């Protein structure tokens, strides 16, 4: 009889507990759906052979990474010759493409460092600016092939592919210095200097894409990890490119991913989440968020799949240049759509 009398009280307690917490659970689920839902469906077919244009792109990407992470190697303020050599290489490639290169210099611990900028001026709305950025420094102790020679190589090739195309808005290609620790998310971070000065000049940056570690992919299950709880909602195979934004950049993320998925046969995933979530702000896009500009990171997710992240083994041989070429082609399409003709104001 005691057991029989206990059960109804237990059920009532569970019902009360459920009613109390159900709204919280529903809010959490709705929030997760809101930040993880993106338009279209990710490509899920086989990796098709590269086109002739993509094969040329693949070889050029491989050359850039070989120079930056192979011939030059470690490049930061503790290896200033490497940092300067990489800046010179980037500037020369852009000049060879017909760009004028502007150096934005500032001083850190007594040393002069620089961001590098090349621009395609828009024909219709030149004051509206799309920034494509990648940091060219490497972390201490690493040659930085994937992090971030891959991003710089992609940046240089996007500049080549878009040069001469008619664009309504201005596109700036910016190579940032000092993204890596100890300068990360400080006032000495190159993109932080760039974004804050842009805000001081009241520049109309309508979109920013940070190209961050885009060269490593795997078709094996279990190769992709996430901060909790996102592993419950995303695939565990590291074969996709990721698009990462904050809540304020959600419209930009949806627009970018729509374009990528419509134009590119390559898996893609995206999230627009609060910037305090682990990994969401881990690149130069964070600096633009700090100034109120919409910005995204485009990434292979770095340490969440790449076991050579921030090590001496982050070398050019680890990069999948064919898949990287397909990804760069897709990102180029995004930039062209964001800055392209006859799109109206953003």
C-alpha cells in the first residue's frame, strides 16, 4: 500500500518538474534551431574532378602555400625576417596582378608591422565595401601552412579571379598581421587596427569575409569535432567548409551560404551564434564585429579537425589542394555576388 500510495506522488512530481522546465527546454531547442538553420541543402555527392580553371587554381594555391609555409616558414614578430618576407611576397603577387598595394603600418613593441590592402573600386556604389581578409602571420613555433598560408593563398587567388570583372561595390583584399597570440583579440591585432580605423573614417563596410584555415578535409567518419552541444546537430565527417557568424551577421551568413550552395558542389555547414560560444570569434572577423560590421569566418574549422593545428607539423604537404581549389572557387562566387552589378543596396 505504501508503494501504491508513493507512485501517484512521484508522477505528480515529475509532471510538475516537466511543466516547470519544458518552457526552458523549448527555448533552448528553438535557439539552437535558430542559430544552426541555414538555407538550401548542403551538397552530399561525390567530389567531382576539377575543371581546367580549377586545376590552374590548384597549382597556384599550392605554389603560394609552398612559398609562405615552406620557403619562408615561421612568420611573426619573433621571426621578423619571415614576417617581412611574407609581406613582400603578398605585395608582389598583388602588384603582378595589376593592383596598387597600400600598406597600413603601425608599431608594436617598437617594431613596425603592416596590413596590406588591394582594392577593386566599385562602379556604382564605390563607398560600399566588401572586405575579404586573411592573416599572414603564423603562430610561434609553426610554419603555418593551413593556419594561415591556405587563407592567404585563397585571398591572392580570389583577387586574381575577380580582377577586371565589373563590380558595383568596392572589394578590398586585405592581408592582416598579428592575428596569432599574444596579439589575438588585442589592440595590436592587425585586423583590430584596420576595423577600428575604418570605423573612425566612417567607412561603409557592408560585409567582411575572414578566410581562415581552409585546406584540410577528410572523408572518414569521426574526424570532425565541435564545442558542446553542436556535435549533436552537425556531421562528424570533416569534409565540409564552414561559415561562422554572430547573430548580427545572420543575414550575411544566409546570403553567403545560399550563393555557395547554389554554385558549388562541395559540402558546407553554417552557424550564426552568440560570439561568446567557443570558437565563434576565433579569427579576424571578430575585429569587425567589435566595430558593428557584419562579418563571417570561412574555415575548415581548424583545431576541431586538424591535428597539426599550431604545431611544427602544419606543413604544406598536409593540404588538400584540389578541395581547397573548389572551396576558393565557391568563395569567389560569394564575393562576386555580394559586390556584383545590379544587386541594389545591401
